[in-house]
C-alpha cells in the first residue's frame, strides 16, 4: 500500500499518511474490479475496505535463469576488471585463466576448486529491510564456515540511504571475519541477472510495510533456480515454503543457522530442503496473465460473457 510505505518515513499518525490511507480506501471502493499481489492482501482489502480484488502474483522475467559456467567466467572477469570485486583480492587467484569462482582449462570452463559459497541479496536500503540482522548473524556464520573449512561471499546489490551505515558497521567488524566477505555493489540489470544465476543461495530481509505484499527479489531468485532464506512475515508462506524451497527466519540466530544449513556448512534442527526452487519453476508472466488477468479484463470488455 502507498500509505504504509509513506508511514515508514513519517509515522502512522502523520496527517499525510492518514490522507493517503483515506484516498486509497475511497477510490479503491470505486473500482469495478482490482488486482492485488497476494491472497493475504485480497483478504485485507475485502475485510477492511470492502474492495473485491483478484490475486495476481508476481512472476520472474525470462532473463532470470541459472547462468552457464562460461557466462559466469566472463562475468567475474568483467566485474574484477571494473574494480567491483577488489574486496576479494586476498582470496583471488593469481592465474589469469582463473577467477575466484571459475577456471578455464584447455577451453573448458569449470567451477574453481577454491570457489566460496555465493549468497546474493538486493535492496533499496530502506527501513523495511533490516540488514543489521545480517551483520549480527555474520560471526556465527563465520564460525560455522571456519569449522567446515569453507568460505562464503555475500553480495548485496542496490543503492539507498542506509547503505553507508551498513558499510561502516561491516568495516568495523571485518577483523573478526576470516571466512566470509560482504560486498555492496551497484550493477546493471543484465549483470545482476547473470550474478543471481551464478549464486548458491538467495537472501531476502524484506518484511513488507503492510505485511501483505511479497518481495520481487525472491521471485527473481526462484527464476534463477535458487533456494532462498527470507525474513518471515504474514504473506511470505505464499512464496517461500519453509523447508521446501527455502527457509524463513525471524531472529539473527535463525538467519545464521538458515544460511549454514541451506549451504550444507553445518547441521541445525531444520528440515532438509525438499527441492530447490529450480525444480519447481514458477509459471512466467505470459502464462500468469493469460490464466488470471486477461479473463477478468475480457469480462469487462464483453459484459455479456460474464
């Protein structure tokens, strides 16, 4: 909802927030039909606003898919040359035919023998995503990695006002971390899609200002075939099924355990994932539109068919 996003900045009792709420509620009731993004939102609109809406869940664009190893190799070389991976210099191999994640030998590209786990998140660095939880989870996650003689790279993409604060807090604790590195990047849409398809695990700290929408980033992660660790909130089970295609967490402790367990670094009292997201593909936008949206629109274009 627009009013709930505005409330993050101004507070729920602010006059502009209340006016925006009234605007959405009044004009929402005037619609003959409406779409919403979750069943949870459909229920709220019906119960509190008396608005009839049809759930139309987000779907990933076709560009979000697993990235082939050859494409990964080219991508990591490109990002390295652009200076975006300088924070990984101490881990980076010296051979020109290698990256930290891939290697090229006799024309064949393969995974690097020293490849760390790669975790991807994206954010607008707004208050509805508490990346302080990630920082709080890092020491325990680092301990699990070190015990297993593994390493991990967490890449957080995006721009926003809270990014600098996060980077400063991370820099202050970096001396405690020998098995995990965190990078904050701003990538082109194409490079982001390729990087997402190169990862092992997706991470979402989105909580939703209303509790009723779903993070598009998780939809894209599923399109790329990744399991996801996601911050729990009311509507999340419509997308992330705990123990099936990912893990839902609430506390920083649960986050660190979810990361370690999902990557097979350590075993906690969590279920084994039943399937990766890539084995249970979401239908695409075209199919979703044809199945849900277009019939409803047609019913208003041709009232006789209703």
